[in-house]
């Protein structure tokens, strides 16, 4: 898995990293774009209230050199909640 992330990949779940990797592949597949995800692409917080951090992957932290709106637009941007290694996609 090749990621362009400004954070350590070993501190996140495979489910969250797979979302980033899929976004990278989408970008590279669109006119050979170059993908970047900022350090805010994956945020850890307790969504479920079980006092254990879950992850939120935020597409507003993604950029692609060949496309401005791969992960959002007028209808909002994609967010994924990763809970117990399962990803749930939302448009917000």
C-alpha cells in the first residue's frame, strides 16, 4: 500500500487506510493525478461513547492534482466513520 499522508500510517486501522488508498487510486486513475491527504484526513474520537477512540476519515483533507471534486461538491463531502474495523460512509 502506497500512501501520501503526512501522518504515520501505522497508527490507524486498515479500514481507514483502505479508504485513503482507494481515494489515492481514484485520483491516480483520473488523468494520472497526484494524491495528497493532510494530517487531518483521519481523526480519532469516541463516536460510540464506549471510551475507545474510533476514526473519522474526512475527504476535505484530500487533494488531487487533476480533479477538484472527486470526493464532494455541491451536495457535500464524504466522511467515513470507522467503528470496529467497519467503515460507514456519509455525505455531509
